């Protein structure tokens, strides 16, 4: 099983390392990655998420509702706790806290979900469906929360809106949901619910973008990291422990409370036990927000999940 985990992580490290090397060698300007960021956030990832969700049968999504409940609760509880600590205890800016909490709370479903789940439960339509639902859940129900904070602070910095967060909420939600990274998977879910099947020609046209999405995002993350120095502090340690241990145990507790068992229970816990995702770092860069803590958590969790994933695989073996 350790070999399987390392095998699943290898592409992540290789592609991030290539991006890191390209940035350090000045093959890519690691201080100005706006063009690559636009490609990843406005084209590649939205295309990949739209394709994954629109091809997911609505009946299958409904059947996976217990998984959606566990993932959503685990992510939101973690997001709220880490955001509170970052802002109130460690006095981080709301933008920095939003990027950090998204990194901690949203696991790397896109890159690690299928390899890990396939190794434990076996590859097949049900496994692919669970991963697709997990990605959709994170994209539609988690990322807008981060975008709302980033949009709010951007508006306040511009001096255009100085009202309360509640008063600004409709405008902020509209801005967030207009972004391709949210609109893509949301549109896919809506079309799936309506039973509208996309023409094969459209899916074939989007496929190259989808295939490039994860690799481009990881490469971009490596380029971004090449311009930073790894800094470990109390917030990084707490966040790393949360994403690797506390959040999966929260999911495990929710599974027990709901009385879930079998494949759904195993999937819910293992999906949350994956390493931190790269969305937070990439989102932050798009808004001009640098979060050294988020970058450190991303690196640390990606390495140490080699140790923590086998633990949760063992814990879920009897479910």
C-alpha cells in the first residue's frame, strides 16, 4: 500500500519540481505568472471540472448524497476553525486566512482521489463517480467561500464597497459564481440534474484542456513556490496536523454518527485524508495574495501523507 501511495504522489512531486526548477532557473518569470494563472483558473480547471460533473449521472450524484454530507461538513468545520484561529489568534489578514483555510480544508481530490481510492476499493465506475462527486462538492460548495472573502477584501481595498459583509453578500456571491472555476462545475451539475447530455463533440473538444488541468496547476504551484522560502511556524504546524489528522477524524466521527458503512464510509474518510490541495495557493496568486503558510502546508502534507494515509486505510478496513 505504501508503494501505491508513493506511486500516486510521484507525478505531483515531479511536476511541481519541474515548475520549481523552471522558476529558479528563470525559464519562467516566477514573479509574474498571471498568464499561466489565467490559463489554469479560467480555462483548464473549469473545463476539467465541467466535463467531470456534466458526465456524472444525476441519479449517481443523488446516491452519493451521504458522501456529499460528510465531505461538506468536514470541510466547512475545518474551514471555520482554521479561519478563526488564523484571524483571531494569529492575526492574519482575511485574504491570507482565506487562502490558508482553503488549502487546509479542501483535499487534493483532483490529483490523488482516483489513484488512492482505486487502490483501496478497486477501479471501476463507482470509484470514478465518487471522485467526480468529491471534486464537484469541493468546487461548488467550498471554493466560493474563499472567493467571497477574497472578493470582499478586494472591494474594500478598492474603496468601492465599505459596508458590512452581509450587505455586500449578494454582489460578492454574484462575482464569485461568475468565475469560471465555480461556474464550470456548477453548470455541469445543473445540466446533469436536468438530464441534458452534452454532445460528444463538445466533450471531445474540452478533453485536451481537462487533461492539461492538473498538470498545469501543479506546474504553476511549483513556479509560485520557487519564489518563496519555506517557513515553518505554529500556524503551519497546527494547519498541517489539522489537514492530515484532525479533519479525517472529523469525517470519521461524522460517518459514525450517521451510521454509514461500506464503500461510502471508506470513501468519505479516505477522500478527506488526502493531502492538502493546490487550489488555495493558485487562488491566492490570482488575487495577488501570497500565503507562505499555505505553501508550507501544501508541501508538508504532500510529503507526510505517505505516513498518515496508511493509518486511515487501516482504520477504515473494518467499515
